[in-house]
C-alpha cells in the first residue's frame, strides 16, 4: 500500500511536542515526506524524524508574529504538490482543532491535489494527562467544550458566555493567555463561581512544561505573573479539582500565594 505517492499532501498532527506522543502513522509520514511545512508549535524532536534529504520549511504563526499568512501557506503547499513533492503539512496538536485545516484542504481540492489528514493528540488531552485528571467527570462534568480565545487585533472577544459558564462542563481554552482576564470576568459575570478550579498548563509534554493550579477569580493574576513564552492551555471546571493532590505533591500551586499578593 502506498498512501503517500508523489504529488500528494498529508495534514499531519504533530501532537503537543513530545515526539513519543506522535502516532505511528504520523512518524511514518514525516519520514516519507520530501518536504515538510511546519508550525512554530511543532517540537524540535518531531522534526528530527524527517528524512535526511527532506526540505523542512518553517511557516509558523505565533500570535502577533505572523511570518506567513494563511493564503501564502496554502499556495506553497499546493505548488510543492503540483511539482511532484510528497508534502507533509505538520501542525501542532490535532490538525482539525484550531488548525486552519479547512483552508488547506480546500486549497488542495481546488487545485486537484489529493490530501488526507492524520490526527494528533490535542493540547487539551496532553494537558489533562500531565495533570493526571480526566476532562470529563461522571455526574459533574458531562460536557467538554473546546474554545479559542484568539481574536484579530483590535476586535473584542465575542463568545457566548452564558453558554460557556456551565458548571457541569469542562472548558478547554486554546490561545487564551492574553484573554485570561476577560475570560475570568465574563465567566463569573455569567454565573460561574469564583472558586471554580482552573489549571493552566504551559508547554504540555515538553521538558519546559509548567502547571499552575488556581481558581477562576485568581486566573488573571496567575496568567499574568506565572506564565512564560510557551503555548498555554486553560482548563476550567469541577473536573480540575482532581488535580489538587498533584498540587500538594509537586508544589506548583500558586493560587494561595496569589491570594496574598492580590
Ligand atoms: N491544533 C492544536 C491547537 C492549535 S491553537 C491542538 O490540537 O492542540 C494553538 C494553541 O494550542 C496554543 O495557543 C495553546 O493554547 C494550545 N497549545 C498547543 N500546544 C500546546 C502545549 N504543548 N501546551 C499547552 N498548550 C498548547
């Protein structure tokens, strides 16, 4: 079976950073690619799996620092495939979760280029695993919502807060670092308790990982003072209460410390 002939594209989920969290299929496809276009969030250990003669091109976007716009990335992928390359478009986490996969799929289809998706471990799963918690909790968290807090520069964060402020749900907020203050205020205003548990996990699965456990009303302070430069995921809801024993074990909680600082 050759599922990766010349002139075709795979959108491959690179997972949260740890190369061991790649699927076997992703590992194989990365090794077969003649050219790889990757995001800023793809860990260096993952890129080491490329063939020695593969071309590796960084087309990363980090908020505020867009090195290539989406239409340029779409065009580069299509052009490489039409030139007969085996193209891997390597994306952090899962390509189908806040990954602009639709634009790339459409660009390929429009150009008549065969394209497929290889899923990956999304940041919320990796963060929950690091914290040692389940994102769902029988009776307490029956719903899991993935939401992005990313907005275009100058635009307000326009989310349905009354829908998100569900005490029986877990909220996984992607790209939520800058909006942490807004998220906390709006969820509390919409009825979520201030002592709702919150975990922030930065660079989940990487050696530089940081975990911070706090509560919704202290989230703005913790996000402002504790986080570094890495990608960070916010997990909010009763299911995170299970992370508390870990807090005692690893002494990573700063919620109490921040209560004094506030
Ligand atoms: N497709 C990716 C998400 C891309 S959006 C996925 O499925 O995970 C980028 C956001 O994902 C970041 O701003 C951050 O909120 C989150 N993220 C990605 N990798 C992460 C990591 N290793 N640790 C914590 N959050 C991460």
